[in-house]
């Protein structure tokens, strides 16, 4: 394994600077491209809090520091958080497409990008089904 392939995915991608940049780019794209208007409308008018929260979630999810999780009392289920939002196949597809666009700009390792994309796609599809058993 080369040096670039050791460590957590979080470290390999650039740590806190990366998770912050990905969260910001994702919401920038969601906000600025009318293709994501349906998804944008589901969010609060002020995207500031969710930008911060999503960046913290990403750090934990990618194997980095768990402070974000600890600050929430150590328990967070991303599926339960999205239950009852009325996520459809269409809004889930918008989420995945906006995230794919952000990752295309920020994740140069194509294999790693495909792996993360697959995990996001699976989660988003489960949210659209309203399921939670595979989350
Ligand atoms: C499937 C389509 C999705 C939709 C429509 C959606 C929508 C939302 C909405 C409306 C919020 C509340 C924030 C606000 O109102 O401004 C939210 C929060 C959040 N979402 Fe999603 N989301 C989706 C997928 C995902 C996925 C796949 C993940 C993780 C990989 C994720 C992670 C989060 C996190 C971490 C928060 C912040 C929760 C908190 O601070 O309590 N979302 N999402």
C-alpha cells in the first residue's frame, strides 16, 4: 500500500479542510443551480447551520474526528434524521447529482470518488424509500 493509500479516507482526502470544502461546494451548487430547486426548497432559508453540521457529519463518516458526534450526545442516525421529510426519488436524485458535481471538483482519486458516490447513492435511495434497515 502506498503512503497515499494509508490512513483513513478522511486523512487521504485532506481532513477538516476537505470536509468543509465539500460541504460548502455541495450547498453552493444546490443553491445556485435551478436543477436542484426542489431539493433546495426542502431546506431552511439559511443554509449556514446545515453547512456546518454536514461538514461535521462528513468528518465522522469518513473516519475522522468524532467531535461532531460527541457534541450531539454520541447518537445520530442519518436515516432517522431524514424520516418524514417526504424524500422522493426525484429529490434523492437531485441530492446525489449535486454531491456528484461537488465531488468531481474536489476528489481527484477516481476510484475513491466512485466508492464514496456508491455509498451516498445507496443512502439517498434508502431515504427515498423511507427505509432504514440497511443504513
Ligand atoms: C436523499 C436526499 C436528501 C434530502 C432531500 C435531504 C434533506 C435534508 C434536509 C431538508 C435537512 C435539514 C436541514 C435544513 O432544513 O436546512 C438535512 C440535513 C442533513 N442531512 Fe440530508 N438530505 C438528503 C440526503 C442526505 C444524505 C445522503 C446524507 C448523508 C450522507 C445527509 C446528511 C445530512 C446531515 C448530516 C444533515 C444535518 C442534520 C442535523 O444537523 O441535524 N442527507 N437533509
